[in-house]
């Protein structure tokens, strides 16, 4: 039953994470919202509490900081909060030539997109498996399916999330624990401005509405799917690139990033 689940959503202060939190709350779940921006998290918590009457807890965490992930896990433990569902959504991108990217920005991106996803799943999965319910909804990207020149580390980080998710789907299946990987394409959120991709051909070609993306991810998670690619254009794009020669794919993505 969804209604008595406790759900941890990372990156709940905006975009896809905020919409996913609304989906779980509408289903009657209790929420733990985390990100760095307190006013946004408090506003969402107030909205969800008013709508559903369920408990909503806000925990501030900077997942790029050296102790950010362990501090979040320690707070969960201190407050006796053991999530049934983990939504690994926090993440960001950075467009630019790899060698010109500041090392600190690269490290922060990999800490949030890769390390936090791995560490939170590793820490929270054992209790889910013991209870034989719940699961993980990881947010990767259509970027996960191919290399991304001029956004190299971001694409690689999402390939990691997709690979990890599909492996965990298989490992956890027998225990009744769902692991779903949501792979959105360009979506209208704060992501584009943050990643400096607003002017890229990929984003100028069109962006999906954030609500449609979150609803697709939520429905896929609830029906136990391993992989969700929202929107027919994204599905078609992924399939087309999968069967195209790699050299062509590298050129095409390079063009789309410009
Ligand atoms: N929008 C797209 O086109 C698109 C496409 C494919 C995949 N995605 C993926 O979707 C996920 C959500 O992104 P979005 O599109 O919803 O963008 P967004 O509106 O910018 O949201 C990103 C979320 O991540 C959180 N976050 C970023 N850095 C963090 C840090 N150091 N510590 C903790 N939280 C952090 C942000 O919270 P604070 O700033 O408050 O910390 C925010 O809540 C990301 O993983 C992204 O890679 C997005």
C-alpha cells in the first residue's frame, strides 16, 4: 500500500523532484524533502501538508559537500526515519569543454549525480529489502544512453545512474523492492539555466512539461518498470541513437549541445 509509505526525495526544492514529491503526497505518502534551498522546501512542505494532511519533514543537505551525504544519513537515523522509497533526483549539469571545466565544479557534479545516488541507495536499500517493499526511483536522463561531447562528465554521470539502476532492479526484484530509472529528455525546469544549455539546439528543439515527466516516472515506478523514458520524441530519439553508428552519434550529440 502506498498510503503508509515514507518517501525521501532529494532535490525536492524545484523541478522534477518537486513534482515527484507532489505525486507521492497525492498518493497519501509521508515525505522527507531534501535540498539546499530552505524557503522552497518549506513552501512545498506547507503545500503538501495542507493538501494531504500527512507528515512532511524538511532536511537541508548539500550533497556536494564532503560530509553532506553522511550528515543527511545521520539526521535520518537520529530522527528514526527509515524511508520505504528513495527518490534519487538531485542533480545538475554543466556544459563546456571538459578541460576548461573548473575541477571543483566537476567534483561537485559527480558528488551529487553519482556519489549521493550510490551512497543513499547503499544505505537505505537493506531495510527496504528486509521489509520486502518500497524501492528506489533514480532520475538519470536520455543523456545516459550515449557520450556527450561538451557535456562529457554529465552524460557519463547519467550513464552510471542508468547502469546502476538496471543492475539493482535485477538484484532487488526477488525481494519485492522496485528500482526504476527515469530518463527524461529536455524538460522545462531550472536545469537548463544552471547547466548553461538554454541556448543549445537540444533545448531549443523543445522541452517537455515537468508535470508530464514526473507523472510518467511515478506511474512507471508504481508499475515496477525498470526504465521510463517519458515522451514519444525522447523514446524515438533514444531508439534511433541506439541503432546508429557511434561515430555519427558522437557528431550528432556534439551538434545538439551547441
Ligand atoms: N531538466 C532537464 O532537462 C533534465 C533532463 C534529464 C535529466 N534531468 C535530471 O533531473 C534531475 C532534476 O533536475 P531538474 O530538471 O528538476 O532541475 P532543477 O529544477 O535545477 O532541480 C535540481 C534539484 O537538485 C538539487 N540540487 C542541486 N545541487 C544540489 C546539491 N549540491 N545538494 C543537494 N541538492 C542539490 C536542487 O536543489 P537546491 O538547489 O535547493 O540544492 C534542485 O532541487 C537531475 O538529476 C537532472 O540531471 C533533468
